[in-house]
C-alpha cells in the first residue's frame, strides 16, 4: 500500500548525497514538490557536516563519489544516527558494492538512472521503516 502525499501529515526529511551537482539539484527540486524537506550535499564530508546539525528520516546516497565513497559515508551515518535509513544509488557496474552497503546497514539500493516514481516509492518505504 502506498502513501499518497496528501495522506502524509509531516514532510519526509531527506538528505541527498551525490557528487553530480546537476542531478542533485533537479532531483531535490522534484522531491520538494512531493512533500519532502530536502537537503543536498555534494561530498561525503559535506553530508557528515549537515548530519551533525540536522536530523533526517531518509538519506539517498550515491555509491561512487570522488572524495569519499558511499560505503564509507554509510558507515559514518550509521554511527552518528543508527536509525538513519539509507538508500544507495549505484551505476550498473556497482551492484555488488551496493549489496555490500546493505550488509553495512543500507535499507536498499536503486540502479541509476532510476525513475522518479520508483525512487519516491523506495523513499516512502524507507520512511515507514524508520517509524
């Protein structure tokens, strides 16, 4: 059963972490229209700094980033906030690494590019998991 935006009282607090700036900006804009409070980070270090100041329900985390990979960021997130629900985003060639992320506590993963509706469904599912 899916949760419609209008059925949800409070917006989902979402952190998007990806080093593709254009992708993050477009995704954040589209998700804000879907009753989500979205914060964006373009590096793992920036995401960790944001998480120190603010709580989130769900994080969408790219697996492959220049400075710090998604698995490393995931491990730090889970130490900082064990309830943090993390969805990994990965390219087709990195699905094994995404499965490794699940072993370290990620909720699930999606392969990029993914459809917005598929991502929304996964975010809502992850949000329900956190509750």
